[in-house]
């Protein structure tokens, strides 16, 4: 019997399989079942027009047979089969497979990357088997052939006995090693779970004889005997075949979708929203998309992996295809099934596939419009969603230099000063008073804290609504947006609040001139701490507050400095003093009596107070405490 050599390329691919240390060798089963299903598809198609096939749809099946004694796993199909020539061409060469071409073009060093992401078809059998035998009879042919190989040394093809068309693949499993228990692949439960995991939606049944045991019925006088068990065999169909997402929407109820979500994504809380998408046109795909009600515990960490399951015609190709979701929609769970992504033609090109990009674009649009619908029609759930994932959207506004801000801005929500409720930017702008120029915001650790900020007094007194920003990212996102519907955002701490009252301004200006010496003494006392000391227009009842000039606000300073490896960044601090406050009168008296030392002490105290109100640490607590005691 002549041993034939594999073509050079095939040999390399085989070597890659045999020596692979890939940890998910289990995918070999998916590959072989997919091939079997494709082969059945071909014969089934023929049977629709050709009575001679003699099989009905329900006759087609894939069978798994595992035998631990001989260490063999058999995968049988009654599909189209292969002629001698086809065995030779299809299994002896991989001329049609794009995997190696892809590998060479892309200089991928890591075989695992290829195997893991895409599988490599029939040869993956050599990851788990030391010998592979293929017995096949092509439909319409009267001869059957046997292809056998133990790996790189080559293969033989001989005549064989087989009565009906189809293919039988027999894997003789490798011996167990410390790292891999190949014997597991002969275990009926393991096989069942692998079929469920990877091939659940293959169109034809994957069947297996399962061995179970049951208690033997006892007669009355056996009552006290030990219970006895007997084995019995039952044929089980391991896959559920029709994927939910391929069914008609009209056949499905809300519970079906929710149940599917719980089962598939192991989330016991119901999703806030789901969408069943059937897209045709530039991208053909079915998708099920879910918005979970809670963020997974690792959602805001580096460990979190976003992604949708990706199927090609019901066969799982990737569990988490991250290319299908932009980061800001990384919370979405679900799956995409597309026939545009062929399993047969070079599935390794997938990641660079133009079609995948088209699908991803379309999915992103769908998610965006679903969220907008939820905001409009299901406010309660939207607010829950916002609690769980709003942060991610705000990061989305800020990241990539604001590239996506237009898409995302209408999804934003902030707590507003009016009713302490979440409002959208659109709602804010709609509620703006005619004379109001800006969208005002205030920042702080919590709503309660912001409420008490002296800086908010003036804006509130004018009857304007303020957005309360409590997350670190908020101000960065707002600064990225800059404007919403032509209205500029303005911090309540800004020096140009648009509330200029010329009369008041003149008055303050005059007062500053009058008290120039005092203000100079105060800023000298706070040299290096504040850029300047001014008289405030915005304070009503509080004696002091701290604001900033320039691009960096106090809140941003806090955030930037709390980041690991962040450089030290300081805002240009401005200490504002309320000229109407009693304490200002006292300072004036000190100034006229020339009590510089006291002015310096007061300056430090007032500055520390302003820091505390801002929620910032005072620089010298001991000095602060001593100064207070002195005064007491
Ligand atoms: P791919 O499936 O990506 O084309 P494979 O290496 O898995 O690559 O298979 C090579 C070819 O061998 C298939 O395209 C098919 O023509 C043939 N083949 C594999 N398994 C079977 C089978 N069970 N029945 C019929 N033909 C098969």
C-alpha cells in the first residue's frame, strides 16, 4: 500500500496542530461537526429536487460514538460523502484553506491565535488524535474509500466497505498527559456539553447513544434489600437545532427572550431591554442584543472583556467578538449570526473582514437607537440603566478626543438642582429661561456636598437650574462636549457666569480699589497657595469660596492628581471673599490699624475654610487647629 505525502503547506499546518499547546483543543469537535453538517446540507439540497436520494429531512443526522476501550471517537454523517479523488484533494492538501496564507501575510508568530480564533478545519483532529481514519462514500458512487493518517508522515487511501453515502471519521485519541486528559473527549457528558457549547444551532440533529442507569422496580417482599440499578441506553439529540434568533419575532414572547438571556449569559437578573434584529441589505445578520440591569463586578476594570458571540450560520466562531462593540457600548450582551461570514472560506480572515466592520457599524446604530427608545418610552428602566452604565457612556464622550460625542450626547443624564432628579441635556435646555445664556454645572463628591457649595448661590438666586456633576469623569466629558444645542456649559465657579450686573460689577470694582492694600496683604499671606484674592460677586451668605482661573478646575485637579502616575497638576486658585460679610469688616479694621500679623492669620484660616468647603484637604491641619485655638 502506497503511503502518500501531504503537500508541503498541509504538512506545516499539520505540524502546527500536532505540536500545538493550544488550550482549547476541544474545538476539534466543532470543526468536524461543522464539516458533517455542510456535507449533509449538500445532500439535503439535492434531495429536494432528486427523489433518488431517498432521504427525508428528518433522516439526516450526525452521530457521535465514543468507546473508551478502544479510545476511539466516531463522527458519522449521512451527507454527500467524498470520492477517492475528493479524499485526496480535500484532506491531502489544504490549498483552499486560507489559514497559512493568512499566517504568512500577517507574520503571526502564534499558532494559537489562529487556532483559537478560527479553528482550522479538519486538521484540528490531530490536536487530540494520534490516528485519524476517514471512511467515505460519495453520493451516487458505488465505491467507498478509507483515508488513514497518523500525522506528518503521510496518508494512505484504500478501498473500503460502506453501504450508504456519507462519511465516518474515527479518531484514535492521544494518550493522556499531565496537561491534557484526552480521555475526557470520550466521556458522554463532556461530549454533550461540547455540542451544546459550540454546535447547538447546527441545523441537523447531533445524536448520541447515552448510557444511563435507573433503579430497578422492586417487588414487595424485596422491600428491605439494597436498591438495585440497571443500565439502559437512550438515543439523545444533543443540540437544540433551531436558534431562537432565527425564529420569527411573532412566534416569540418576552419570556422566551428573557429566558434565553438568563440561560445563555448566566445572569439571573432580567435584562432591562432586548432587541431582536433581522438585518438584510448591506449586512445580512440576525442578532439578539441585551442591556443587562447590573454591571458585572469587573465591568469597570481591565479584566472585563466586552464582546458579542459570533456565529456563522448557527456555528459559534467566537465567544466574545470584541470588534462588534465599541467600548462605550461594551455592556451589551448578545450574539450575532451572519451568513456573510462563511465558515468555509478562510474564516481566519474574519478579523480583518470588511463585512464584519459593516455589521459592527449596523449593530452600533441599533444599540444607540434602542437606548434612545428606552429613554423615551421606558424612563424607569433607562434610569436604572444609567445608574449601572452611565459612567461608561461619559467615558465614551471623553475618549478618542470626543470623536463620538455627537452620537452619545443625547443619552447623557445628570442630576439637576431643580427637583434633584436626573435630566437629559435636552430637558435641561428646553427648561432654560429666556434670559439664560449657559448650561450651568457644579462639581463635587456628592449631591449633598454640591448643594452646600457657596459658589452655587448666585446661579440659584437667579432661578437657574444647575447640573450636579458627581463622577470624576463628568467635568472632562462636559469640557469635551463644550456646547449642547449651541448652549455653552459653564461652571458655577467660572468668573464669567453671564449674570453680569454692571451696577454690581462697578460697585465691586470700586470696593476692590478701596481695599487694594488689604487684598494685597491677603494675597501676600497666601503666596504660592492662591493666584489671587478677590472680592466676590457670587457669594451671598458665605464668607469665602475657592474658585479657579484657566482651563483646569479644582475638581479636575483632584481627579488628575488621584490617578496613578499622574503628574502633579494644580489649578490656578482664586480665593473669593464676600465683601458683604461681617468678617470682611473685621479685616478692613485690621488693615487700617496695620495689624499685618493678624491679617496673615485670618488669611490662612479663611483659605483653609475654603478648602474644606471644596472637600479638599487643608495643607497644614496643625497650624489650622492652633490658629483656631488662638482665636477661641
Ligand atoms: P473547510 O471545511 O474550511 O473547507 P476542512 O479542512 O475542514 O476545511 O475540510 C476540507 C474539505 O474536506 C471540506 O471543504 C469538504 O469538502 C471536505 N470534507 C471534510 N469533512 C467532510 C465530510 N464529513 N463530508 C464530506 N466532505 C467533507
